[in-house]
C-alpha cells in the first residue's frame, strides 16, 4: 500500500494543488532570482568597465610624456566612486607609474602579464589597456569592492524569500479551499454510502449541486438508492407474504399429519384392546406413523431453511466453549456419548443465535449418524487472518468421498429413511448460514475414518441477521 492510499481524497487534492504550485512558483522564482543576480553583477561590471576606460583615455598623454603626477591625480579622483578600492597604472614595460587605494587595504601589486579580469573574492578586477593609435602605452588595473553588491543581493534575496513565503501561504489557502470545493461532494457521497452500509437506511440521499460530472454521479447515486429502496420495500413485502404463507402452509399441513398419526395410534390401541392386531398390521401402522412424523420434520426443515436469511440477530459476546456445552445439554445425547472441546475456543462478539444453530446441526448430525452408542465428538478452533476456523470431528462410520457433495444438497440422505429418520436439511442449512456470513464449509471424511466438518466464521461482525435455532440433520 502506497503512502497516498492512507489519506483522504481531500488531502490528495490539496497536496496535488499545493505541490504543483510549489514546483511552479519555485521554478519561476529561481529563474527570476538567477536573472536578477546576473543583472546586478552585470551593472557593476559595466560601470566599472566604463570608469576604467575613462581612466585609460585620460592617461594616454600622461604615459606618452611620462607625466606620472597626472596619472596619480587621475587615480585619486576615483575616490568619489562608491565601489573603488585600489588602482594601478603600468607603463609599457610593466612598471607601476601610479598607485592609489582607498583606506589601508591593498590586494597586492598586479602581475604585468595578467590580462584576466572579473570577480575575485571580495572585489571586481578590471584591466584596460592604454592605447595611442596602435601603440600600447600601458595598462590600467582597477579593483572595485563588491560589498555594496553583496549587501544588495542579500537584501534582494531576503525580500524575495518573504514574497515567496507570502505567495506560498496564499497558494496554500487557495489549495485548501479548492480541495474542499472539489472533494466536498465526493466525501459527502462517501459518507452517505458508509452510513447506508452500516445502518442499512436506504432513505438517505446526497445533495445535488452544480452541473459537473460529480453532480451527475450524485444524481445517479440517488436514483440507484431510489431503486434499491423500492426493491427493498417490495422484498420486505414479499418476505412477509412468504413468511405468512410458510407459517400458514406449515400449520395447515402439520394439522392433518398429526391427525393421521393420532388416528393410527388410536387404531393400534383399539386393535390391541380387542386382541385382533396382526403383526403385519402393527408394522404398517407404525410405518404410517413414522412417515407422518417424517413429513412433519420435512415441513419444519423447509420452514427453517426458508427463514434462515430473513431474521435479525444482535451481536453478543459469545464464549464458544460455553456455547458448545449449552448445545450439548439441549441435544441430550446418550450417556455413553462424549462431547468435548479441544484447545482454547475464542470469546468474541458475534451473532450467537446463528453460530448456535450451526453447532446444533453439526453435533446433532454427528450423534444421529453415529454407528455406536459410545461415540466421541470433539470441537476445536484456530485463528486465521480475519476469521476463526471451527472443526466438529466425530469417530463415526465416515462418509465416502463420492457422497461429500451430496450431503450438502436439500433432502439428500445417505441411508434409507426407513432405516434412519432424517430430513436431509441440517447440513444444507449449515452451509447457507455460513455462506451468508461470507465464509466456507468443508468436509473431511472417508469410509470408516470418522468425519470432520470445518467452517470459518468472521472474527468480528458489524451487521446482524438472525436465524431461529433449530436442529437439523442430513
């Protein structure tokens, strides 16, 4: 993850505008400063060169007639120049015929063969030849102080720095305001989307201001929310009707089944009372009662499966070890059966009712499909990145590999219902609950090797959906 990914879009926009301004202003100010410094130095060079040319012109006659006093007077006149430091006039043989300096500071006698002028450390050296016609009579060496130039440059740089700081301050304020103007609608859109995601309130809307692309996006978002809210109301109405239909149908179907079962029981009792109950008839009556109970179980299983994703469940602090103990007590397994936990089971906030129903169905299946009265069931857990992985293991007969997918299909059983009463709803219900939590169920088993069913479960949840606790089986 890059550093920018951790910041809001407002911060990114402000940073982008500010960095762009800094680069642009920095380059512009740098070019201006470089150009102005060049002009400052050039002005001193031009004025110093002009003074040196005048000195050379005035000393043509003095050098021609070797009048050294006039040459000396010419140099002394330069005291009126603000930057003058020291001057030398050399004849054609390279001898110094005149020398004058301001104050006591001297940079030493110039080399007669030195023809290179320019800026030195603390002064500007100017060399001008004195020429009459085509004859070189001598050389003028002048030195000018750069103290004033340095002071001017220093003041200039300080003023430019203050101007640059002020421009950056104004640029920062403008960048912040532009960042708010551009990112404000986007952040409001994100805030509404976050509230809808957390609270599930699809009646929220974002304000639409302007006619730009963001305004278009907000219009589309509001229209989408209108459609979702409409579909949600339709879905809620449909769910209420479906729930009412399922309850009514369940009641209407269960009542005749209970009547059939009751009548079969009465017939069996009456025939036993008069001593006229053949063994074959007794078996058929028991079979009739068993089929009626099976049908009632199927109806209850279908009702539970249909209601699985439509009921709310609040987050609760759940001790999984205690939850398994409560489920075991409710299922009341045979005394020879051992149900225990292994290792440390987590304690965390989750949807207790849903998790309880998953464990109830898995443990119930393990008990019901065990081939012995003295079986063993072990519940364990381990922590993964953002989930817990739970495992429910038994030492039963196991499930052949070719039936691993079949057991998760509705109403599918591995044994005939005449041998073992089973609705075939338990594991499909477990799979649905787990998948609705965004997790997975896996089965590990083989014939004669027992069965382990693993499922993952979110370590932390933020929204809840409930499921009525119930017992199911394969």
